[in-house]
């Protein structure tokens, strides 16, 4: 079996509801795998895992998929072991990674994805699929045992990627400056995935989907723009 | 001796040069202490410690202070031990904290500040003076041995604090949302210091200086606005 991942920049695009803009991509990706395990650990805005699961359950129900939250299982490792598709939702990346380590899920998710379990991530859930969480935008509100993430793909994503605003008077670093700082200490490619963009990884093939494109950063190299439909296979074949 | 700290939100305000807007505050704070030790470890945009020290040296020289970078001393701990004033510049908070631990400076800075050494921080240098770095805006590009910071004051700062933009279509979390998430897992006060604002801490007294004010966040409570000149002594007396 080959790896099969759909890594989505963000769950909600301005002007539409939760997962509306990427619902078709999710349906196409899941196909006939009608059961999805949901991991709500990132708890956006600090909501409970139960409340977060309700939101995801309702949305997946509307597109014909049966979604169960991992918190409804007594043994989280076994829940992953028995799944054919998982969805890790967005929220705080540090909280998410910390919980994955706490519940001993890092190894089993890696194994299962390697043997073909479908993986969907949005925002923090896409970050976590990468080599490390070192290109998250989130506040480090809890201290995880490592910044090493699931390492399902050999590059990093910066979700919610933002182009610099030429009219801004704010002196905080731009996203591009931050990613360039990352490359002072790290070597992985970073995909700046704009809101509305996603990557489909199938084995050795990486395709940019969605409508807004991506900016790819490589150490000591000028960043490069990519458009919807472009192949980004080089991210895997480095 | 009492603690004496000047914690500045940012080093450069839109439309003016490096430390221009807060130069008078720095002069007033330092007074007759003419020698300042500079800690450049945060390396903004990844510049070298040497280049960063040059920038700070030139600026302090213009206001009549002699600034030396810690990298010019063979023994960094002894350099702090022998100083009456230090300035920790902005950049990446994770890189800065990691270097402070690596160079074994956390303990000695705490001791010296407790016995009256003047402390100036900008941005990451202000973050680091607080209880933890859990309210930084920076990317976690290196993994420090802990998020516990210098703990010179019993609260946290969020520098470069940004009010929500009502016209934004971006769906990343607002700064306020992020700080509220912090309070799901932590209890310290967080001072959202707008660019142009700073805190002067002298013993048990905390005064808001600068021109732009601050928004103070307490767990389970509505955030509160404060204006330049306001006393924020409650931050210390909690």
C-alpha cells in the first residue's frame, strides 16, 4: 500500500462554513471508505474534545461519512489500529502534539499511514503530519516532549500562509521572514499553504489542490510560487 | 536593592528608526549607569550576533551609553556577573531562550536582577523576562530545554500585541483568541503590549509607559484596557 494524505491549510474559508470549500476534495479522497476516526486533540479556542467532535461529526454526516471521535474509544491506540481513515482537525499544534505523545499515538499513526490508512489533516492536523511542528503559527501554550511530529512526509507545511501586506505598519515579522529564520537552523522544504489550498500526497506524487496556490521555501534559495494543479513531487524525492 | 526592569514591546516603531521611540525612556531608566551588556542571542532574521551587536552598539553610543556584546567576553557568566545593566534584544524567542540555557545564564541573570542589575528587554527580550515564553508570537524554529523563562516577573507579556482587524478575511486565530487558549492551560496574567508600549517595573510598582496602551488578560475574566501612565501594580501583587 502507498501513503495517501490530504493536507489542508485551513478548515474554514472566509465567507463559507466549516469544511465547505474542501468538502468535494474530502469526498474524492475518502471515496468508499465510509468510516472516519476523528482526533480532536487540538481543541481550537480551547473547546472540549466532545464539542469539537460534534462539529466534525455533523459536517461529515452531511457528506455521507460516519465520523467517530477518538475520545469515545476506551483504547485510543486500538481505535487507530482498527481505522482505515483518520481526520486530525485544527486548533493548537502544541496541544495536539502533546496529546498525541501522551496517548502514545505517534508510532501507531506512522505505521498505519505507511500501510495505507487514509490521513486527512486541517491546519494543525496538517502541520503535525510533517517532519516537525517548527513552522506552526500557533502560540506555544503547552510544552510538548519534542517538536518532532508524525513525519509522514519529509517536509514542513506552514498552514494559513499569508503574503506580506505592503500597507501594514505592524513591525512583527512577516511569515516569509519567519520561514527564512527557520531555514537558519533547519533544512527541510517549507510549503506555505495559503488558506484555500491543500496538498494531496499519494505515494511519491504530490499535487497542489484548492484555489489559492502555495509558496515553497528552500534553504538558501529564492521562494517559488506554485499554482493549483501543479505537481510538487520534488518535495518527496529530495 | 529592588528589581528594576524596562520591558519594551518592540524595538522599531513604524516610521522611525531602531529604538528611536523609546530612547528617552531608556536614558531615564539607565541614568548614570553608563555601561550596558548586550545579549544578541535572539538574532532577528537570523543575523549574526556580531552584526546585531554592531546595530545596538551604534544606537546606544548615540545616546551616550557604552554597549558591549556578550560574545566579546570569553566567559559569558562572568560578563553578566560583572554588569550593572543588561539589554536583551528582540528576535526569535525560542532561539534566545535556548542560547540562555546553553550558556548557563538563566540563574545568574535571575540573581543579578534580584540584586538590582538593570534589565532592558525589547520584544523577545521582554518575553524572556517573564514566567514563560508561552505567549510569544514567534515560530518555534529550535526546541529549547524548557518554556520556563527568566521568571523575573510573575506574569507573561505578549509583545507586538495586535487588536483584531474587523476587515480581515484571514481565518488564522486573532491574538486575543490565542491568549484565551493560553488561559485554558495556564493561569498567569498576560499583558498584551501594543507596539509603542512598555512596562517599567521597580520593586513592587509596575507602570505602563509609551503611547499605545496595553490590554491585560486574566483567566476567566474579560480583558481590560490600560492607558499610558496607568499603574499595573496588581501584576506583581497577585
